[in-house]
């Protein structure tokens, strides 16, 4: 499993364990069917241009990222049935439990290791 850190940050992982959803099937399923998400676990959807919270059971944070993993937009505490619109240059989205991405800001660049 991979982890995500903030480039130029204190070296503390943002998400310790990242599931990478690259197949159409995995991206379509995303976090659906789960009743919650451990704060140390996240999902990177790539490629991905947008997300929705239909049929979700818990709130999440989402970071909309460009091809260099630079944060274009943050959507915090998205609740079930909400929509989050992605900026045009979005190529992937990092989803975590709500509150996990509190220290991530628009303009930060993330590192997947």
C-alpha cells in the first residue's frame, strides 16, 4: 500500500495507507458500501474528474488534484448526497475520512510513495 505526504511539509503523512482505484470498476465503486473510513486510510481515484456522495453513509474530505498532485481545490466534510464540482484541470481525487485533510491547503503538492 502507498502513503501520501505534503511535499515541502514536515514529512508527516497525510494518509498512511492509500488504496489506488485506477480501473473503471474500482473508480465506480469508490467508497460505496462502506459504513466508515479509518482516519489512516484514503482512496486515490485516478483518472477522475468529479465525485458525488450519492448512497454514501458517512462524510469525507476530498482533494481535487492535477497531474502533478497539486491541490486545486479542497472539499471538506462532504456529507451523503452532496455534490462536489472539480476544477477543469483535475485529473485525480484523494478521498479520506472527514477531518483528515485539515492540514492540506489549495496549492499544496502531495507526494505518493
